[in-house]
C-alpha cells in the first residue's frame, strides 16, 4: 500500500508535468520553434586541450601553453582535414592516427582556423570542420564569476569568489543555477520554464527534457523537466495496464486514494503518448557520418584506427540521437520552445589524461558531427543551438600525467544561428600570473557564465525582464551580450 510519503513523491513528479492555467502568468508567445541543447561535460573539462592556444603572443599563445604542459601538451602541428563536397571525409583514414594509440593521437597536433588564436584538438575533426564552416563560437576562459575581479582584488578580499571553488558538486550546482553566489537556488532553465509555463500550450512534454541523467538545471519553483532514457521511454506492460484501468473504474470513496489514482492514470496516459511518438513519429536519416556509415552509428575501432574496441566513449552519440528525435517530435507537435540536457561524464582527468580525455573528445566530436547533420537534414539547423558547460576548467599546470581542478575554461556553441569565431579574452598562461589565482594555472575567468548564458537565452527569446530572473548577476557586467548569436 502506498503511504503519504509515496504519494507526495509521485505528486511532485506528476504535477510538474501538468499545465498550470495560463491565466495565472503573463508570458511571451512565439510563432517560431527554437531549442537549446546543453551538453554537460561532467568532472571538469580541460578546455585548453580541447581548443589549444595556437597564437604567437608571448603570454596567451602556444609557447606559454607548452611551457606549462611538458607531458600532455598538444604538438604545434597543423593537421589536414579532407573535405569532399563540403563534407568531412574520413573514409581514407584519420589524419590524427598514430600507431593506433589514442594517447599519441591526442597530442599529435591540432586543426588551425583562419583568424583564430585557438586550434581544435586532433581527435575532434568533425568539430574542427564545423568551426571552419563558421558554425561554432569558441568562448575563451569562461567560468562561474559573481562580478569582474582581478587577482589582487580577490587576494585583498575586496571582491568575493564563488563559494567552494574547485569543488565538483558546488561548482556544478552554480553552473546549473546561473548564479555564482548562491548554491540553494533553482536552475536557470527551470526559471525559464517557470516564467513560460504555458509556452507550449500545456503540452505533456513541457519545455525541459533530460536525456539520461538529470541535474539541478531543470529545478524550478513551479516546474520540473521530463527525464527520458536515450533508448527511449519505458512502455508499461499492457496486461498490467488493463488490470489497473479496471481497478480505477471501481468507485473510490477515499479522496486521498482517488486523487492518487487520478495522478497515476495521468502519468500512464502521458507515457502512452510519448512512447507512441517515439515509435511512430520519429525521423529517419539518409545522411552519413564522416566514415560513410549511417548517421548516429558507432564507427568500428578499425575505422577509428584504435588498437582495440571500446577506447573511444561513444555513449553521447546515442544521447544526441535521442535529442534529435525529441526535437523533431516537439516541433511537429507544435511546441515553440524546448531545452534539452545531455549528461556526458568522465572528464575528471587527474591522471592518464592523454587516454581518458582523448576517449571523451573523440566521442563528443562524433556526436556533434552527426547531430548537426541530422538537424540540417530535418531543416532545423537554424532553430537548435548546442553548447557545452562543465563543473570548471582544469589547471594549465600539469599534475603528473593529468591536471587538477581549476576555474576558467574554453567552451563552444554550435548551430546555424551561431556567428562563428573566437570570443572572450584569452588569458595569460604564465603560471602564477595575474590571471592565475594560484601558481598552477587556475585561471580567473575573463568571461562569466552569466554572460555566456545571457547571450544564448536572449537568442532563445528572453527579454530583459526574464534575463534578470534567469541570470541575475548579468547586470554586474558591462558586456551583457557576447555577440556570438545571430
């Protein structure tokens, strides 16, 4: 028998998906469709080995980067990209392959980009190709930051640091809330949904959907997000459903039990719709990946030129395929705004980084490449913007054959509406410099997460009033729009 605690748990989950009457809220309405895809690189991604400083400047360029990273520096070697009919072509072999060792490929070189002082890691040719096409904004040295501050101001304690710097759980929560000074706060995407609660006409999908693991991002005061497995939604056994439906028809005098039954029945009905959409209304793709295989298929280890299977972590390919299906379903159901959250763990590279980070970067690039092609085939490339976040960056200084928890990092934004290029301010990479809060390359962010989110959410349709709720610390910064969205 269900007790009151069980009931409240179910109610909290189920009610979050029900539409609150729109008369209670004054909100925006849109005639177009837009979606955001948030990729969370859990563990603290090394953004400076994803996008390597490649310029000639003595402080911010390659030479200073290389001094700090004797063991895991990426070689200063510009690799070729084979492009056929404007499509990346890896069928003839990988330009990064070296003795079938992932660690050697990780540090072999990078792909330079005209007019940019960062280059893309060798293991990310798909992402590099998108950068060359002008579809990627690289935003340098981004992190949780309450207000602009210098090292001297932090040391003198005249400016406040975000709480619990370098701690996974705390910095992750801050990145999810969109406010660097408060830990116990709703997620920024949850606040968007709270204020646009009927933006999709009360549709059962709501606005916010996690594929796989869920995080604080979708916690709202009035709303929560759906959570759908990358393999698809769970379908209840029909024989059990039939029995349950018969039981529900029996008169129930207890109001508490009756409400519980009604909520559970609504949950079953929602599930039926989602399962039906997933099985019957999802898209199919004729495009191929860079190896000539089906879109979202996993390349073999022979194609990847790895010494054995399972080196590359390809799990995100399946998750992004699920997002492509859900975005297609959402647009065709008449939804106007959606935010998807994709968990991508394994970035805490204290040691063995040249293998552990390599396997993550390769899979991430494959997934983004296929996802972009899928959006283009569906005619949704200009409507969906994908971007990454992480707990924090990693130290420029080495930690043996790895790196330590740090602060600022390089992030990316991908999509047809993106104005490609390098944004933000490249930091001084000298260990112990004025941009280093310690002496090991823990870089003080020169761009805040508030500015990063604010630029994206403004494109999504938020006005100044909503921006003040979603990223309340944005007002602390003179530059509120970084300019990378069209």
